[in-house]
C-alpha cells in the first residue's frame, strides 16, 4: 500500500514486515485480502489469485506494466509469470518496502515514488495495476489522472479497491475523506472523469474480504493443530484475529475489482 499516507509509511512498514504478518502470509511478501472465489486453500494462494485477477482484466498482456503500491514485491514477482521482468516496474512510497521488493524480485525494476505524482513520461505503460492501494492515496482521483496520463492509448488499468461507509478510517489517517465514495456508481463516475472508458467494476466483497475474514479467524486454530503454535499463544492470537476479522467486516462496505481503458 502506497503514496503519501496520513499515517507515516513507517507505521505500515512495521505492520507489513512484522513477524506475525509474514507468518500468516507464508513469508510470501503479500499483504492483501486475496481472492478466494477460485478455491484458494491458504492466504498465499488467495493473494496470488488476486494478482491473477488483475492480469485477467488487462486487455493486451504485452509491453510495459506498472505495479503501483507494490508493497514488499510479491505482486510484482507474480507478474513475471506473464510479463518479461524487464517490462515490469513496481513503485511504493516506502524505502524499506522497496528494499524488500528488490530482494524478492531482483529482475524487476523498483522505484520509490508517490502514486499521485508519477515520474514517468506520458503514454509510457501498456498496463497499470494497483492492489488495495488507491483508497489510501491522497487522493484516489489524482492517482487515476496520473494513471491515465502514463498509459498508452488503449492501455489497461486494473485495480482492487474498497468503499468505506464510515469515517473512522479517515479519522485515524488511513483513508482521506475525499476517497470515501458512497456507491459503485460514484466510483465509476470518478473513473470516467479521469478519462477512462470500458469501465467495469465488480462487487467482490464475498470472494475477497469475506474469504479473508473467514481464513483469518480459523488460522490460529489450524496453526495449533499443525503444531506450529502452542495452546496459550494460539488462544491469544485467535482473539486478536477474530477482532481484526470483525473490524474489517465492519469498516469496509464493498470490495471492488476494477478494470478500465484509456481511449485508443
């Protein structure tokens, strides 16, 4: 997750690079809700499937691709299954996360960069993806205009994003108030205002957020049964995971899978 956060990037560095989080994600470098609709059996599989969902929404899978808010680099590495590494660029606002990304996917290009001020020429990329980052950018609308600018005519934008019904995340500095949109219709209108066409926005709340919440709640018990966590630790972790699962269900109204194109 990227760009100029209201919360400091170092806060997210600790969240994403912490031992418990890495363990939950199978030391994969992912940090997203994932896509569970294809039958994923683990958080890592679901996170990989979410990247695959982004790629599936790209009309022409050739040329240069930009991974915005690339996090620790797992999504960028996954892109090498479809794209040549020299055609893949990942960006993030955090120096620490970019360092991890370079270690995880050394054949790809990474840069520390603000997603609302992309330091690339006009008409440079054939595709732009952004996984669970745009709702945090200051602002999402600025990012959409920048993504449109750096895409070649006919280029694809693919995102997963979220709508929030309440302002508590904004109050805690995680989601700028300008990004609190009330509906999918308004979300589509913002894409159109940025110049995009062929807009498709799918409500994937059950397949993404729902699957994540269910897996998070059952994970401590599975770890204990596998002998990777003792009883007292699994109990404490289970309480935390269930609270987090409840919080995500309460705070996030709708999880979106998004695709759009720059006019040819």
